[in-house]
């Protein structure tokens, strides 16, 4: 009886972590769905069509900026190397960076598009600092990307922030993205590297199906892409 109790107690944090991952994946799906449902004020479709990878970080808490702790957790997905569609997601943490990328409000949602192979390779490393290891620019907003600046056209990564209903391009210079092996374990059952998840075409877990289905809905076709 004692051994059963100990085993049950050991499962509690694992089940809680699993629940947190499912909740956060659903939140990421909702953020993406809401942004794409307003094309006149969202990410230009042509930007999404040409993106190699996407990062979605829902609900960065304001307090994290003040105390300098972890800013938040989110997910990345990249286009499948063979055939249409997007990969199973890997987990990322975003840390550091300037307080200036906050628009305001109690929480902020972030979306990043990785626009070339070089940026995708850096994103899939264990740690990646925006601006230092890959150029980043505020993404254009609206139905088309015709108003892109030269900086946007040549950036490895384009980024946007949404707070209190306002969606705008925002530069994330100095912010660091790290893969989260513990959260990957809660999704896949073992501590997988993000590169392994993306490149080995892992099966999409049930808890991530909503997010990947939305990505495929809005941008599923295979694109001819070249590294800049």
C-alpha cells in the first residue's frame, strides 16, 4: 500500500505538467485562430505562406518582465520537409530581452515567423538569441505585405505582439529562445530535442492537434523556398 501511495504521489506533478501543456497548446491555437480571423489587422497571408517555421507564445505575464524571470512558454512548428503541412510542435521558453517590446496590459501574446532556412536552423538549436544570432524585425500588419520595409524583407525572423486587442509588429532584440526538454517530455513521453521532433516527422500528439490543424488550414501547401 505504501509503495502504491508513493507511486501515485510521484504521478501528480507529471499529470499536472501534462495538463499545463494541453492548456498552453490550446491557448496557442486560440491566439493563432483569432489573429488569422481578422486578416485586415493580422499577419499578411503571403508572409505565412513563405514562412519556414512559426513560434507562438501565449500569455506572457507582465510580472515576468518586472522581476526578470522567465517571460513565458510557447511552441514552434516548421513546415514538413517532405509533403505539405506543418510538423509536430516543440516547446520553447522565451527569456530576457528589452522591456520595450511590451505593448501593455496584464499579458501579451507573441507570434514569430522564421522566414528562411538559416533562421530555422538557429531556431532549432538549444538556445537562440534574437538579434545576435539571427536578424529580427517587426512584422507588417494587414492583408498584404506590400508596405514591407527593407529591414523586414531581409530579416530572418518577423515578430508580432498582441495585447489588449492591439496587434502590431514588434522587434524582440535580445530575447532568448530555449527549448524546454521537460515540457517536451510531458507531450511526447521523453525528453526530445526540438530538432528531433521537427526533422524526424514525429506524430502530432492529440493535445497539439488543434494547433497543427489550424496551421494546415491557413497555410498547408508546400512552398518553393530558398535561403536568403
